């Protein structure tokens, strides 16, 4: 059995010293209760549930998987009880509106807590993730009646939510969907089949609220003709009590590479005449509602990249400290623990530095979400929203690609034992592989970054963000010691490369979108690497200050500076190559005709 | 069911026009029979067996796996019959000594054929791979009696071979093994447990010849005290007939991430008093014998990286040509096949160019093996052996890391379907993940490249090889057209970076081996990238000449030049970053103390 221990010291470091939680987030209107003591208590308690309850179910969940029997999906042993415990302790409600029973805590804090659920048991954590999407869609676009009837139970987690987008012919191209909705009095009748529905059916909650994209009979083609509907598994009476079952069923479960405990359902709506659904938002405006769900889901999938990496890292580190094999390469007869071998150490430092970089990125975007919603100054809110919009595809794709790499390194550190399933390292590798795919493949994210986030506003938002990163150079200029000056030089070079790639795309995109899009994935990689490197530099500055102030654990701070330097040396230095591939490497991407393949 | 079609045109291109098979290999003494017609016939027939018999068993093998029941290992449905067909058609004997029933065909050709077995069914292909190791160990180090008794049946494949190195405490550190061998008349009694024994027990052949590393009672500690023994599953009478069973059994099978059809055994020797074994080579000289098996096995594992990538590539290409999703990014209403989307195209070009680069590298080392064994000029033989020695770790690690990346991209091209096991893309991803681990982890390969292959001779061999690559610049200097001049510039820069990294390691290694070894994996990556890029440049030159001569299929040649240019643009351009990481990026790798992790 593999274990997980929430890295609370690391989390607090990022919250307190990298993203300025106490000064900038806990001071936002409505967040006044997020005192350091409360944050401590929340992280402590969440860490216990994650480590003691959810983590031990991770491997059993993988082995048993969720199974469909006679129309009922049974989750693996222990999942029902764990979910009850999760709901009863109020964890599902953490970031949501107090008017509907939420605790109204900052997203930055919720991000740290959600990291724990994901790291402990990524299959389990998918369930509340989808519920969050439903809460945001209903909360932002639902009528008061729907809010009153559904939000309370969704916020508490007594009911769970799903997102029903994909159909066999409509994957990335949501606009191609064919599920039908026909108006029938105060509701609609929904008919169609959806695939890849995460936690579409299960035995952990008494009701499941499906958010379903469908098309009205007279709807225009493509994305402009889709509407969003709330389709409960069990109908809800006006007084909130449960009524009869709706015309919705799980037709089958997918047999997947990973996340076996998370039931991935084929959902069938309206086999017996039409499932009852309620419109969310305006007719034919489903895409806007969908993006409300989707954007937070994308960030949350990026968070899964971090989380699975953290779990894999803990396991690999533990193994590397215990496994004794071969003498030191510098000589000696006695075998040593493998953490002492340079190439193993390189792998561990890679895992550590990338994981910390992802954490900084995710908590940073969590803080930006809070600012965008709560800051009293509209201009500040807008600027923060700009950061969230810009970084959403970056966080989703960069953290999930990186998460896959880290879980693969996790296997490698284990040697042959890593390939044996009992060890558990392989599960993280399998589980992580879905992250670059769902909620929009990483290719879709790259196109989103290029098209919607860069070209649409002529680069204004991106250039402003890059200029903001460049300002750190002034702070770094006065830093000294062994590492910070090197981090400074490397960072400023890397920012320059990002800027150059951005300019090239802004110039090329309008002229030749195929050429620009050929480099979009590399550009996203460059953007993620540089932004993460910038945050690691901020972390290094904070740690350097902390260690000089005798502020706590000097060895901890020293390790933070060293890790940031490693990230600069081994990852920020790739910026020039990535820029070159973006600006000079695309000529042959589309050059071959299809018959030449 | 996924299909496989041997890429014979691509294979012939590399054999004929990149490594000069007809001029340089088929003309070696003993290879005169390898006429173009024979090569055609061999590739055609092998392609049929691979595509029609082995490939269809790949997915069923994954699902059923090999199972242990009452001491008997049953391979999945169809494997026994396929193996019989493989042996009866003489495929096992392809590259081996005609004195023992081999066909004596060149390794370069055998490499192409073995690529097919691996691509069709990597679990199946492991069986003859291990047999090859046994043949080479017995052939190179066995007594005449052992050769006469065992080689014929091993060469034909009627009996299969295994390599028994690993023990729980002795993985990478082979010298830590504890299996005992005690002399007992003309043979030895072997006692001990070996783990991770590929095809250690199965139902495809009537006998299994285990090559077992063990320690004599008075042996010195470490690698200088291990000896190699031949331990048959069934004892062999002096007349070659089968006698009683030996004291060897399979205690259990591992439950693995991939290659489920390949039985990975815990082997127990001597539970009933001692398994009868025969010494191979001298007492306490087992390491040298092991390296005879190991070096060819390492190249063959590199070949698996290529092969699994080729299989994943074929599947992804097929899907990308058929799957219709989303309109062209440049506009239009109708959805198109996804091969027309730039980011999908980028992924496909990555798969195609890397796979072709690996093929060039592997056939090149196959040709060097032939030259090293057959060339009449001792100096040429020695130089070729130098190339084989130098490139063995490079081929093993670079091709297996790249193979893992390619199989991951194969999943990504499939989107959500890639994560569903029925699609088959995920199997390649799982199967490929063992390659960077076995026959010496890729970290071990990096240390081998740095220590044994670079530092030991003061860089003489590596520097000569790099200088040889640089000579291509003279040929490229007279090339023109859209792509070749760019390839030239990029290649010469990349060779310069490799040279600089090499010099730095030669200077640093003797002073600070920890610092040098911290960059060893990146150096290996650089070495593989540049060598592959050099061979892709050779391929581009040949294709360019071919297309201008109207020599065959002009569109095919044009695609080869385009693909080489893509490789230069997107991979060779990373050389500078890799060099920088090697020479400037290692300072913090070993900087943290263990308690700081």
C-alpha cells in the first residue's frame, strides 16, 4: 500500500510567501475569516482525511474499479463510506457561497485542499470536481428556482454533479452534438446518448444532477445552437424532496488505462420517451454556460497534474531513501541508498522542482481567481480575471504534461519494481495519462492560448502579463548569494524568449494561422515553463529572505532556493530552444500531403 | 483489433540508402548470399508472419496474459502455435552461425526483421530475444561439448533461452547476487532465487536453457566473484535426447503494467538439493560472459523502443486519417479529418520523424556489428566495434525514452479513445514503459556512456566518432534546395554542442565524477539526438539524390527530406539547451542533504 502525507509545510510556504495569502487574499472582502489559524486548521484536518481515509483507498480502487451490475454502478470497497465522511465534515462546501451552505473560503485555500484529495485518490476526487462544475453553472446561470432547489444539496455534496458534453461524433467539437431537447411545458424532454461521463452513475449519493448540453429542434448549427439543461437522476419535488426516477440510465462503463475507481459512463437519456430537463441560462446559449463549468474544470485538471505528481514524488523519494543498491560512483565498496547516486538524484530533483513549480502556478491562479471575484477595485478584478483567462490553458496543459513526465520518472526511480503493479508507482502513471486529454485535450488548450487568449486581443493581456513578470528583475537585481544571481540571468533570458515567441505569433497568426498553430503546443510549453520559473524565482527570493531573517526552518528555506536554482538550470534554460521551435520550426509541420504519410 | 503492416519501403530505404547495405554489408565475407532479391524475400515473408500471425495476437496476449497454474505457465491463446510457426519457418536462426543451423544473414538485416516481430507483438518477441542472448553466451564462451549439445536447438528455436541475473537485493548491482554454485563432479549444483526472469517458464518449447549467474563458495566479493552457468529446465543426455527434469521451477509470475503475455518469472533453483548447471567460460569470469549477452540484449531493447513506436505510429496515423472532428482552424464549416489540424499534424510528424530516426540509428549499429565481425581489415573491424561499444548505451536509452514518448503521443492523437483500453493505443504505452528499465536502466546506460565509453579511453573513441559525423558537413555543403542547407546549419551547430559537452565531461569527470554523472542522462540524450540527426541528414541527402535521379518514388523521397528537416527543426535545435544543462546545470543536483528532501 502506498501512503500519502499532505505536504503542509510546502503548501503554507507557497500560500504565505509566494502568493501572499495573508496580505492579498485573506484581506479581500468576505474572506476576513481566513485567518492564519483557520488556514492551519483547515490544512491539518484535510491532510488527515486525505492521508488516513482517501489515500488507503487509492490502490484498492484501482484493483476493483467501479462496476456496472443491473443498471447500478458500485464503487470500490470503502468509497461510499469515505464520501459520506467527506460530505459530513463539510469538505465539499469549502469554496462555495455561504447563502447556499458554502463556507465561502478562498479558492487559493480550496486549491491546496483539493490538491490533497487529488493526490490521495484522484479517482475519488473527480466526483467533487464535477459537482463543483455543476454548482458554478447553476450558480452563475440558473434561475432562482433551480438555485433554491439544487444548490444547497450540491454545495453540501449530498447530491453530486456531472458534465454531459461528449458524444461519439462530438468530442473536441462540442458543436457537433446531436442530443435533442424539446420544450414540454415548464421543462424540456431530453433524448440522446453521452459518452465519457465521469461519475455519471454511482452509489455514493442519493441523487446525481446531470448538466447536459443538447440541441433544440430549431437551433442553428454548431456551437451557436446548443443549450444547457439540468437533468436530475431522480426528479425533485417543489419542496425539495425526491420524486420518481428520471428517464436517465448508465448504459455501460469504459474499461480504461487508469482512474479505474472513477466510473466513466455511457449515459442514455430519454430511452423511455425523454428525460425531464430544466433550461440553464438562455436557449442556444449553452456554450457560455459550459465554459463556466469548463474553465474551473480545466484549472482543476491542471491541479490533478500537480497532485498525481506529488503522490508519485512522495513514493519515489521514499523508495530512493530506502533502496540500497551499488556503491557510490566515486568509489567505495559498500552499496548505498540510491538517493546518493547522481542520476537518481537528478530524477528526484526533477520531480521535486517541477512539482513545486506546478504548485506555485496553481496556487497563484487560485489567488487570481479570488482577486477577480472579490477585489473592491474593478480594474484590479479585471486584471486578475485576465490572468486567470490567460493562464487557464497554460495551467491545464503544462501541469498535466509535466504530471505525466513526473509519474514516469516515479516508475524509473523504482527500477524493475516500478513496472510491477503491486508497487503502486505504475498506477500514478496510468491515472495521470488522462489529464492531458480531458476537459479539452492539451492541443485544444494550445489553440485556446493562441487564438482566444493571444490573438483575439492583439496580445494586450499576454504582453501585460509578460511585462509584469519582467518587473521581478528589479527585485532580483539586489539579491546575492550563490544561486539568486544565476536564477536572475536565466529568468530574464527566458522571459525574453517568451516575449519574442509572443511577438512572432502575434505577427504570424493573422497571416498564416496554420503556421502559428503548428507551434502552439511548444508556445504553451514555453509559457508554462517561464511562468513557473518566474514563480520559482519569487519563491527563491522569499526563501532567501526567510533564511536570512532566521524566520523558521533555515534548512527548509535553503532547500527551496536550491530547488529554484535547479529549476532555472534544467528547465528555464530550455526557453531558447522552445522559442526557436516556435518561430523557426514550423515550416514542415503541414508540408506533407496526406498521401505522403 | 489493431493492425500492423511492416514498413518495408522505409526499411529498405534505410538499409539501401542510409547504411549502404548492398555496398558495405552484403559484400563482407560470408554475407555474399544477401543479394537484393534475398533481402526482398526475407522482408516480405517476415512482414507476412508479423502482420498476419503475430500482430493479431498482441491484444489478446495483453488481455489474457500468461498465467501460472500448478507450476505450469500457460501463454495466451495462439502463442504456442505462433511460436511453432516462427521456429518451423526458420526465423529464429536468421543471424546465427551456419555451423549450428543458423542462416548466417547479416545483423543489419536481422535487425529489420526483429523490428517486425517486436512491432507486431513485443511480448512474443521477447522470447527469441532472450534465446539470442543465450546463443551468444554459449557460442562465445561455452565448451565444445556445450555448443554441440545446446546450440543447434537454441539456434533453431526448438529450445528457448533465458538470462538469470536479478535477485531482490541484486538489480543494477549484479555483483550483489547470492545464488550459490557448488562443484559436483563435471557439473555444479545451483541454489538460489532469481526474479524478473523473462520467459523463464512457458509452454511454447520443450526445453528452456537458463543462463544463470551464481557465486562459488570461495569466490571473491562483488562482480569479480560471479560465474555463469547453463542450467537446462530438462536435463539433456549426451546423445541430445531429453532426460529427467532439473531442479528448477517457476515460483510465481509478476503482475505487470505491460507486456502481459511475456511471463516474468520468479525462478527457484535447487529447492530439492541443487539444480544441475554447467560452467560457461572460466570460474569467476561470469561478468564478461554476461556482457556478451547483455550488449546484444541492450541493442535489442533499443530496437523494441523503435518497434513499439512504429506500431503506435501506424495506429495513430490510421486514426488521424479517419477521425473527423472540428473545422479547419483557418475557417470553414465542415469538420475535417484530424490529420488536417496543425497540432495533430505536429504530433504525427514527431512520431514519424523520431521513429525514422530510431530506425536509422538501429540499422546503423546493426551494420556496424556486421562490419566488426566480418570485415577483412582488422583496423576497420576494430573501428566498427568502437562504434558498437559507444552507441550501445545510446541506442538502448535514447530509443527507449523516445519510444515511451511516441506511445504517449499515440494515445494523445486518439483523444479520449486513447484512454479506453479496447482501442489498443494504451497497450503500446504500457508495454513500452519497461524498455527504459530492463537490461540496465537508462540511468545505468548514461553512467556506462560516461564511464566505460567516454572517460575510460580519455574520449578517443567518442571524439573520433564525433569527428566522423562532422565530415558529413562537406557533403552537405554542396547540397541545395529548401531543406538541406537548413539541415546542414542545424546539424553542424548540434555536433558542436555535443563536442563541447564531451570535452567538458572529459575534463570534469576525473575531477568530480558526481558533477559529471549529474549530467550523464542529458549527455546521452544529446548524443542520441545528434547521432540520429546526423543519420537523418544522411537520409535526406540520399532521398534528395534519389528524387533528382528519378530513382523510384519521388513523393516518397520528398517526404523523407521533409521529415529530416522536421527532425532538425524540432529536435536537433535542442542540442544547445542539452549541452548547457550538462555543462552548467549540474551544480545543484547533489547539493541538498538527504534530510532536506
